[in-house]
C-alpha cells in the first residue's frame, strides 16, 4: 500500500485538485456546531480536506503513508498542519485525545481486520463525547462488481486498489458498537456514505 500511494502522489501530485471534498465541508459545519476544537485526519494526503477546518480555527493533525503527499501538504499549509508519517495500521501515533476525527475515503481500501482496527483506534483517540466521521464508497458506485473478487463485496478493479463497497447493513455492522448515530448519502465523484459516530462518556 505504501508503494502504491507513493507512486500515485509522485506521478500525479495534487491529483484531486485543491478544493475540499463535499464531505469535508459538511463535516466542518457539523464540527463547528458541536464546538470541536481539534481533529485528527487519518489518510490526510496532501491536505485539501484539512483546508475547511484550518480556515475555521480548528487545529488539524494528520496521518499519511506517503512522504510525497506530506511534502505537498507542508508546501500548501506549512506549520498549520502537524502530520505523522506512517500507515494508519500503526495507530496510535500519539497519546492525544481529539474532539473530532475525519476519515475520508480510506476505510473502504482496507480488509475487514484493518477496518475493525482503524475504527477502534479512532474511537480510542476521541475525547469524551467526541465525534468521528468516516466516508465510505457505496454499492451504488458504477464500478461495484467490476474487477477481481477478493472477498464478499470487495473487488480489485485497479492493481493495488482493493475496494470494499458498503451498504447500510455493513455500515451498521462495523460501526454500531462505536456510537453510530447517522448515515447520510453524499454524492462525491462517486456515491459515498457519511458515517457519524459519537463516543459515549461510559467508554472514555
């Protein structure tokens, strides 16, 4: 996975442009309503989805597997971003608790065990009553069912990118014990779920 993303960012640089995803703007609005002051973004890439949070005074820490992507993020945002280099599979990178976590288009790139670990690791780093928001590709995506079948609802349509496609049942199965309270459909460059969870004070 490291090599895949390093090659991708090295070749295509800011491959998704500099405008934040719709989900990032929606999450920014939600976090502001909930008075979230600091967030963690696993898989931050070159930082485009950090932009709405930074602009609204929310302190952002990221995790990124690609050194090239981190260099691009530093070029655009400088000291406004603190980014740990490494795979999200190695979380946690610090002992800090965050008011919010935003994880965009990453969870569906992992296998079942990796997804379970990421969700749990993110939940563990939330403050009491903190929020985590994930986006995940849905079965409504045109490429669902294309490519090599890896496991149930998981396909490799491009070499190195194995994607798990969610429906609402699989979202509930993976997130319900981690404070799931809302699933919203969002149209990005492909159909996504915006998955919202809140950490119970009993789990802090």
